[in-house]
């Protein structure tokens, strides 16, 4: 039984269907999406409650397709008068845009009228007492850590619960809804010594409470990261091997996936142009996508156009086999939608090259730089030129020597992808992406002259 929601799936389906019906009566085709969400949050620091919030949001959005033109509008109201107004607004907008034959609903036979619906909701307790207990448990561990190490200070311990509903209807008769949940815990720890101060956090996010990392592990991980970053200093400019920890490695996987979206491809703003069938990464790498993982953070039975994705291989032995396409981008490319109008589903990067746990990866690195945090930078989507200011660790003979700060990394994404030597077994999930640490043979480090 939901503890954060005041609507139900039938209410949302009815609102979406009404919006579509009103548009059809005006001679248009339409797609309507409705969401409703409830959020609870509690934050504790040093035994005191700092934040206690309960909030919610809802909205209805409709996209009209009329005489080759497209118009969209949204409202927070679900009553008939609000829905009539938003349909009228969408029709007016559609009348003022240039026609585009590719801006249309997908063919009805592409739609997932039925089919697999992965579990996205776990019926876990999410009342204020549960959130308070979770935040206090992390805070107790944090204060125990401070008592045993004078360099540490306790930061916030936060527990968040989210429950949501989403419904989609189209003028082709599609009408489905889903219920989703998210539970998040994070702990912040601070460290200070004669060299200065630093902070770090550790977060766990799942769709069910009992799958979250324990309070002790969250706090200890945050404390270790904060301690590890003490005494950071720059290093001399050089070329060397670089190891991205699992958290920062997921960003590289995201860059690869972004270059394979239909939007980037048809606009010719991808550093991997015309990639299907081409080798774009080291031959030991595979990248897979799975929309149907039970309780996956990026799972779904269909996208915001009503089209199902599929469990598939995107990259096999470094060769591209698939793109991430919406209806619009697929038409621009002369292809079919892959059900990725909202981006990619659960991705996992794997490798057949020798690897191991974190310590094994440090030993493979030998002497070089570990990246633990990005501090700002950019990737040129067309050329792939990549620069980032980073924090990290300097490693010699597989052992951490000191923390590193005030340095930049520079390379080119195609070169980075082909230069990956190994992917660690220290796999972590960051949102939609699972990967272990990533070791790249050679990158330019900018530090002192």
C-alpha cells in the first residue's frame, strides 16, 4: 500500500485518455502523458533532525499532431477544465510551427499494447518513522567514527523515499500505466588535518528498501573517501596510465552511449559518425542494454512514445551493433525506433581482458593516476575532444602514494575507448550504468611545469 501517493493508476489513465479524446474530437492525433509523485525526506546531523519534508508533484502533458505540425503543452491539473485548456493550448501552438513529416506518432504496430512489464515498485515501508530510523542509524555510525578518529567530522545523514505513478495514452488506443518506487540513503563525512579539509559522500539508491547498502557501509565508505583525499597536491605534467574508479568510469560509458543516440547521429554531432558495424572501442569490450531487469533503476516496459525496448547488445567486441533511437530520430536516419525516446535503459560494460578487484586494478595500473572525482570540464560532441579537471590519487608500484588535486586530464574519446586496457570486477551501478573501474593506457595529465 502506497504511503506517499494520493492518486491511483486508474485516475491517471483516465486523465490521459480524456486529453487524447478531446484532441481527436478536434481532428488531431495526440499522445498524453500523466505523472504523480510523492516524496519523503529526512536529514540528521549530530543527533539532531535538520530536515523533515514531505512533498509531491503531478502534471499532464500532451503533444498534438495536426496537418504535419506538432504542438505541446502541459498542466498541473487533472480536472476536465484544465485538460480542455491544455488541449486548446497545444492546438494553438501546433498552428504556429513549421510542418515536419517526421514529427508524427509512430505506427500503431510499433506500440507495446501488451508485453513484458518489469517490476518497478516494491511495497516497502516509507513512512516518516522509517526514514527517521534510517537517517539516525547512519548518524550514529558517523558519530562513532568521529569518536575513533579525530580527523573526522560527521556531515548529513539523509533518507529519501519516492513513489510515483505514470500513465501514457495515444490516439491509436494505447493506454498503459506503471507504478514506481525509489529509496535513497546517503552519508556525508568530513576530514581535516594540518593540510586542510575535505568532504566525501556515499550513496545507495534502489527501488526497494532492503536492497540498500547498510548504514555502516555507507558511512565507512564516505569516511574512507574523505580521509583518502587529505593532503592533496598537484603533480608534474606528463603522459601516463589512468585508472577511473567505478563512479567516474560510469561517466565515460555515458559519453559512449550519448554518441550512439539517434539525436547525436542525425544532427552529425557525434564523435562516432555512422557507427553501425564499425570498431569504435577496444576489442575486449561489450556493452549490453536490458529494459526488463526487475526493479532496475532504468527499467521500463515501454518509452514515452509507447514503444518497448529490447534486451540487446549495443557493443560486441568493440564493434557497434545498435543505436538508441526515438521515432523522430529513427525517421531522420531511415531506421526504426528502438524504444529509447527517453534515453538508454540499464547498461552494463563488460570486458574479456584480465582484470580483478580494486586492488588488482591498482596493481595493473602500476604507476599512474587514479581519478576519483570530476571537478568540471567538457566533451566536444562532434570531435570527441575531452578535458576534465579532476581529483584523485597518485599510485606507484600499485600503492597509493598521495592524494592529487589541481590537475587536468585531456584526451580524445575515440582514443580513450580504443585505449581501454581493462575493466575491473569492482562493479558499481550509477543510475542506468553498471561498470567497474576503467584502466586507460595513456592520457595527458596537466599539472605543474
